[in-house]
C-alpha cells in the first residue's frame, strides 16, 4: 500500500533535480538538499541557501587564528571534549603495551596481529603492517579505518597492502562503536557506555581520541617517522576522518572517502553513535542545549548556519582529501555528490587565504560508495605519495 506514495515522492524528487540549473562545480556555494527521511531537521529549501563563508570580513591570513578559535570552541562545546577529563585519565594506561597475537611475513611487509589497550579494560584488535626488505626506515605511517560493515582487517586489502609494499607503516582499525566494552556496538549500548563512564563526550569526539592514541602508539615504534602520520577512512571511517583532520594535529594528511560531508544531507550524522543531535547538553544555561540547536541556531531560516566546511577549514594547514563516489546532482544516499562541492569550496577559501590551496582536494568520482575504484585509488595513492612520502612535504 505504500508503493504509490513512495513513487510519488521519487517522481517529485526527480522533477526537482531536473529543474536545478547546471552549475560549474567550482562555483557552487549552496547547501545540500536534505534527502535523509529520518533527519530530525527536514529543512525544506535548504539547497537554495548559501553556505556561510568563513573568510568574510578577514583581510589576511593574520586574521584567521581568531576566527578559527571561534569555530573550534563551538564544535568542542558540541563534542564535549576530544580527550578525557583529568578525573577520567585513570581509564587510560600505556598505549605501548600491545598484546601481540601473531606475526606473518610476506615478501615486502610483515603483518602483526595485535590488540591495543584503548582503555585499561578495553583492548581493541588491529593489524600492524611493517615494510620488509625496504631499508631500515623510519617510514611514514597511515592509520586506516574500516566502514560499518567489514572488520578491522579489511583496510589491509583496500589500502594497506599497497601502502606497506611502498614503504609505509600501516595500522588498520575501526571505530569503537563497532566493538566496544563487553561487545557493545552502535545500536547495542556503545554510546550509553561512553556516557556512563565519561559524561558529555559525543562518539565522534571519542573517535578522535582513539585515533590520537593509535598515532601515539605508532610514534613509539622505531620504524615510524612520527612527523609523517596520515589517516584514511571509508564511510563510517570517513566520518571519523573529518573530525580527526580537524582535531588531531599530529595527523598530517587525511583522506575521507565518501563521508557525505553535508551534516544534514543524505546520511545519518544525527545518529546517537555519531553526533547525537537531540541529546540535551549538561549544564548549558542557554537556548543552545543540543547539537541540533548549535548547528542550526536560526531554525526559521532554511539550512544550517554551521556545517562540516568548518571542520575541513580547521584542518588547515594540514593536507585534506575528500573523495566522493557520485557525480549525480543528488545521490540521495551516503555518497558525496555534486552538492558536496559547496562545502569543499567554502573550506578551500580558507586554504586560499593561508596561501596553501593545493593542500585541500575534492576528487569527484562515479565509482560509487566503495573503498576502491578506478578513480578512487589513484586519488588517495597520489595524495599520500605527495604529502606523506617526502620527509619535508608538510614541514
């Protein structure tokens, strides 16, 4: 009985897309149309609103630090924190105390299966890939996170083998919402366990801290050049990558592979295991008491005032690559499509102001929502070869 209504909805969406003018991607500034039917903020007409500029009113690069600090404060208020409060440091021990489960040698790299103590009572499995027969190092390193479906081993197949065979140390992993304490997952207790132990700490903020812990482990190894650590993630891992790029300064080059960069577009940034839009903030005596109210302080105006172009800008001056899987006007799903250009363009304005526009890229592909593809692979490979392989690339 629902089929006719779904067909009408799809037909109306198709007509709306057909009516949109074709715009050169480099000239896009508008927000993404809201296509997620579960979004707490449907925001009709959002695509007609321009994404606010981050450089308006700034005269030179010297003016950016103050604007940057304002943006960072807002996002840290939403996230709660990106590292544990002093009273919670008791839950974090020495990340170097890894449990080695097994080791296997291949012609050009060694695979080490290990568990890292992300918390004193939570050891998370990883694969560590170490270059073999490629000299003594130290080597650049890449942290590689999987998506919401396969396990922590899959990044070896997607990216890790290629990187390790070319002189990169690789640490594969996944978000804690895939496998947290007592086997909790995104839909089965992981966010609740996080709040119970640490208070106001949104899951994406915890993911940043986990990535920083992994970077700390890598820096402790003699094989790794701690000045050259990168991060790559697909889908769920790409969502984490956006926040890692913004808030983990030790990560020098980040690849977000199809995160769907618009915070209110076709995907589920609002979910309790990501940004938890509707959870009230503790002890905030203002009207802005939820993530939703902070992203959208003027609900009478279509579209959000604050979005992920701000986080891409916070990554500057470090290198950032966004890879999109759709070249449709609106893919209506997880992929970064043509409407993602607006967010990228606003972030690129900041990189241009700083005189480093080459350090931020958006590679738009038609390869689909996938970790690999004929246009995806050359993009991340050349990005890391440029920004991580040369010892002086970002210094």
